[in-house]
């Protein structure tokens, strides 16, 4: 059977009602400007069917592996369906896009697919994600996408990056439209809330990067970079490794010997200019008949030397000194470090299992021991940043005391806690294999608006009460913990169209196949027992009477 082109519709979408080939070409050439054109093109903005409101907690759907090699997409979509932060974010983006009449095909298709995946039915069924595939294929007319144009084995992490970039692009388009000046006539047509930006993506975080010279003690300006996923290197010659060790390796203080130091370069440049100015001055003094041009060269050299000296004295090392060519001095010992400055709502971790041996690539099968609850506090920056080359950017906070009674120390340092929501596993070799997704089972439809609420901290960390010892301090709902924490319950193992329920004890055993980990930040809504501006620093101060 002859496959058609991937230009508009996919080769297996023979039941598509796109019309004739000429109509398809016309739609392909058309640039989307309004949502009505988008509906005409792919129909992604259609409303949800009414039967979803009547669904009950039954069978959750799988995804059909249409081409036989699309398990990388099916596992990623199922993982995204488990993210409680993503669903409200997409819903708000879609609502604002509709209000401003801005096309958002990827957001619409993704939201519709995630809603289908989170809607149980009374009988087993599977979904053919044709709309999602077509939208990703056509997301950029000028950029070729090899993920869907080849029947070879593809990367789930690359698909995640593609979806994340498409979401950011459409959110930026919606925000730009909201900020556009419509004149006096547009004041009565659009509400004021459209001027509010949607904000950063749920995957977006910020890292703080510092590089320092050990020889002179100079630290460059701390640079901040955005990220939507972290790629962690795995040990090459180890049987197992803890996830926290991989994070510590990523954020550790690293020694370098091949970096150019700005301050050392400025010092070397100043020394060169001073020697040159002294040499010219000595020549002018020795020769009373020195020419005017030679005396001018001496004065210019001295001016440049004084400019560099002033920059060194006042710490203006990053500024360019006009007319001066800096020497390049490599520091024999320098340090660099990267830590998380702004933790994202959803932490996507990519475990890089690729090993390169010349022209040969292999898969690293080291077993990664990952927890259900991840404390990211040791890998994030605090309010105080250090510029000393030999110490980390931020010091680690002290450990929490274990007590049944909350104390001021319990809330002194807010811990950054994440809960595992999904795991994408890869079975096979480097160039071929199969992707499977483990995802947290959605809350029942009867939860209503609380169904996609983020995980919350029900009790303080370190609490030793009976419920915390049995279920942990992070709980979705105190009334439903028995069913969620029962062995063999609370999680779904999804291999394309095969969906089976399992427990967290099964998920954490998938260390050898874990390829991507999705963690969601735990909401710590409980305030401190004392206001921050009046917090007592000791028990003695608590009893001190006010005069």
C-alpha cells in the first residue's frame, strides 16, 4: 500500500474528511490568523462532547500505536495527562485565545487529548491521536520535523521539547495579542483581564550559574538561564545510583583549568600598558629632542594605563575599555556551579542513557533509584548568594527536626518538595525498543474542580502522627487515602493501548528503564505558626513580656 505525503494529513488517516487533494493544498498554504480558520483547517477548537460530564471512574483509555513506532509519543502524552498543573494552564490559555480570536492549534489539540485520557468510560477503549499528530506535523511550515516523517525509533525527550516549544510559542502569540493597542474602539469589545499575561510555562524554571577564579578570587556576574527540562548524566560504571546523586553531580562545584579570567586578563593588560608607558616615558626623558608624535604616544599610553587602572580600582571589570585590546589569560584554577534559582511547577528530568564509544552508541542500563517524594532544597539557591570561588553559591539549609508538635524551626526554611507524577520507561537497546508510561491515576470525576488541584502538604514535614507515618505528609484528600495508597492501586501502567492498574511499589522498581521523570511541586499552603515579621528566635524570647 502506498503511503501519501506527510504534508497535511497523515498516511494512515484514510477516514479524514479533509476533502479533495486540491482543497487540502489550499488549506495547507493558508496562514492561520483567526480561530475560525483554524477550525476550518483541523477542527481542534471544537467543544467537548457532552457525555464526558457523565463519566464515572471506570476504564481509562490507552493510545493506539498507529504506525508501530509511535510509542514515544503515546508515553509522553500519557505522562502529560497526569500533570495537575498543566491542565488548568492549557484551559486558561485556550480561553484567552478564544476571547482574543488567536489560533492555538497545539494547545487545543493537547487539551482535548488530555481530557480524553483523563475521562474514564464504562468499558475498555483506546484513542487514535490523529489530531495531535497532525497538529505537531504542521506546527511549522518552514521547519522540517523528522519525528513523524520516519518509521525509525524516535526519542520521547525530543517530543517533549517539541510540545513544550509549541506551547510557549502559542502562549507568546496570545500574550502579544492581549498587549496590542486596539484604540478607543477596542475598549468596549475586550475585557481588561486579557491584558494580563498568561505567564511562564509550568515546565519553565531558572538556573543560577556562577564562574569564579581561584587565583585572583574574581567572580563573574551570576547568569540566569531558563530551562524546561534537566538532562542528567548517569554514571558509566555503576550498577545503581540514587537520583539525588545525579542532581548533586549536576549542581556540584566543578574545577576548571581552561577558562579565561576577566580580572587576570585586566591585570595582565594593565601591566603591559604600564611597561609600555614607562618605556616611552624613559625614551622621552633620555632624548630632549624627542618628536611631538613620540611624546603624544607616551601620553596616550599613559592614559590607557590609567583607564585600565581605574577600572580595576572601581571594580568595573566587565566594561569594555575603549582603545584597549585585552590580553587573554587562562586561569590555572577556576570553579563553576549551576543551581536552581526558580524551581518550576513541573520538574521534567531526562536521564541521559546514551553512551558514545567513537562511532558506536550504546545504552547505559544503570539502575536509577528515584523516590516518590523529592526534596529539591539542597539543589536550589537561597536568598543569600556567595561569590567565594571555593564555596557553593548557596549553603544547604539544616535538616528538619522530627517532632509531633510544629515549632518555629519547622517553618524557618521552606522546603521545596516534589511528588512523582509520571515515569516514561524505555525497554530495548539504544537504537530500538519500546516506551512505556507509568502515571498517577487521576482523581475521580466527582472531585469536580479539585480533580486537577496540585499535590498539597497536609501536615508539616517531619510530623510523626499516625496518618503521616502511614500515608506521608503529602496527601490529595484525607478521605481517599485508603484507596490511593492501597498496594497495587493508585497508578496506571500504560503500554500504548494496554492500561493496567498498579501501585507505587511497582513504579519505583523501574530504575533500569526509567528515561524521563515528571515531578510536580507540592503546595505548602499552611502558613507559619508565627507571622514572619514577629517570629520569635528562641523559646526565651517567646516568654519575654512586652514593656
